């Protein structure tokens, strides 16, 4: 249903690591959310992070995006240690995040939500009252063009001026992804972008993920509970259980991993 054909890109798969997670642990009091987790993500792939509820998946994305700072271990992005960097510093390097729980401004339009995300990267000064002058005016025009490209890419043209809070849930999730995509990241983190969607909406979101990966040359990190989606879209998968990594490899390797089968997939659902 979500069949993809892997086509060699610049450099091919697996020749360049964009993200390296090294011995990451995260502790809240006496609770270990992550326990000595290690894996890497190659540039230009779709990488999925799966596991049972409470396994530590979202905590891991929070560490990558900078919302949490790990108790120990390191995170390298394109060879640079970003472990202690703040979220906005990571965004400026090319990392963007879409959240599991929709974090949009409900009273604002689709267009304004996307523009707001893009404006976080503006480098030029802004005059009082939101008036863009000089270099800021030119930069605003460039940002608006990129936002328009995202609107077209995600097929949001007909609802561009609609308040987000009036949209169906599936469209709101698409706008949430669009706000992250408007930052034109090299690495995008998608936390359950298909949660609560019907099959038709999942099909559409799967196509968008494939297109952002193939057409925009964006590396995708995906948390998703639908194993059909995960196995069809992913180049590599890491599996967490109680904060520990219990599997890492290609979809085929994960499907045959006895620890993963026992903890998460189950004998009857192996594909």
C-alpha cells in the first residue's frame, strides 16, 4: 500500500551520517526514560523510531530537538556536537520538528501559521509594528515564497486563509508538518504525523513524506505506530523498549529480530 522504490541519491545510502546518537541516557528523578541508547541516521534516508507506548520515543526526539538535555551521552549532527545546544540553535543548523500534539495557533490562518514558523529564521531587523524595511523586506519576500511552495507541496491552497482551529484533525496535522517543513530543514523530526488519521489520510501523508524525502532531499525521522507504514517507508529502524534499544537495522532485519518480535511486533503480525 505504501510501496516505495529506493533510488540511489547523491552519494548513495549509508555513506554519510547526518545524526549520531551515542550512549544517550535521560533520567527524571529515579525514572530512566532513555538508557544508554546508540544508533545513527544516514543522510537522505527515512528513519523510523518505534516501540511500545512509554518506550522513550518522544523523549528521544526531545533530546534531538533540544527540548531535553540528556543526562549523559552525546548527539552529533553532521559531525558537530549539539548535545548542549538550545532548540533555536539546532533549528538554525537545519533541524525542524513537528509535534505529536498539535501546537498550532488555532485562531490564525494556515498561511499565518506557516509564516510564523518561517519568521523564526529571519536574520534582518524588523521595524516596530511588524513593518519590514530594507534587507528585512527582501528577506520577508523570500520567506513568503518558500511558504507558498510548502502550501502547494502539501496541497493546502484552498484553505490557506482558513483559521486552523476550524479545520478537521487530519488537515491540522498536515499544517503542523508544514510549519516544520517551511523551515526547509535538512533533518525533519515527525512525531506520529498520522495519529488519528483514517486510511485515506495516512496514504496521503505517506506520499508527502516520500516526496519531501525524494524531492526536497530531506532526511526524515519518523515515529509511527502503524507498522505497515513503517516497514514500507523506512530505510532503517531503531526499536526502543523501556528506554533501551532492542533493535536496529533494515525493515527486514527488524521483522526477524526475536527481541523486537517478543516486545513489540508479535508473532502474528510479522510481515
